[in-house]
């Protein structure tokens, strides 16, 4: 553990050469927190044989009304590239957590369907994540809500979702 905040020091050095210190400090902090949170989440999920990406896919299927979705729809909702969905689905299928089925109405599409083992694993993994505050337990619930709201305009400006006027 360092005796000083390296991001504060980087911002100090940055400011001696360039403008944009607040933005540089914010983005560097955001990226570091992303690394820390993802590492902790992956650590919590590792005993379940999951990464956070595979966990998200299982949760998405568990939330769906039929327990299945076309792979294209999964990629859209998870906001990942189609090749990433294929990789995620392949790993989950190999673990017996989902199965791939032909789409009943579209001969070109493939459905991913969560299995009972997948549903059971989602419940256990979710309990661990909730118990650890999704790795944001250093913040209270009001701060967690505030963080979500602070980040919302960045997501909206990037086209993450449609903003109603």
C-alpha cells in the first residue's frame, strides 16, 4: 500500500504540463475503481466457475420470461459484440448451465436457454455478490444511488440507451 494517492500525484504532475486535471483525475479514478471492482467480483464468482460476464448472461436468461433468448438479443442487452456472446454461451453450455436450441420461428437464429443447474447457480452466486455489496460496500446505499446518477449522463451521451425528451 502506497503512503500517498498515486492518482492525486499523477494529477499534480499532469497539471504542471497540461490542462484538464479534473477530467484526467476523474477518468483515472473511474478506470482504477473499475479494475478493483471487476477483480473483486470475479474473485467472488470464481468459486462458482463464473466470470462476471458469464454471470451477467445467466442473470439475463433467468430474467427472461421463457428462460431463453436469441443470441443476438443477448448481445444487444449485454452490450457486447456477437463474438463475445458466442464465447460466453459456449463456456456456459460446456458447464451445463445453458443449452443452445434452434429458434422455433427463425431458422437462422439460435436460442440460449438456462438450465435448472444454471438457475440454481445464479441464486448461489447472487447471494454471494449481494452479501459483498457487489464490491461497492465501501459506499452506503445513498452513495451507490448517487454514483449511478453521476454516471448516467456519460452513458446517455455515448448512446448506451435512448433518452426520452
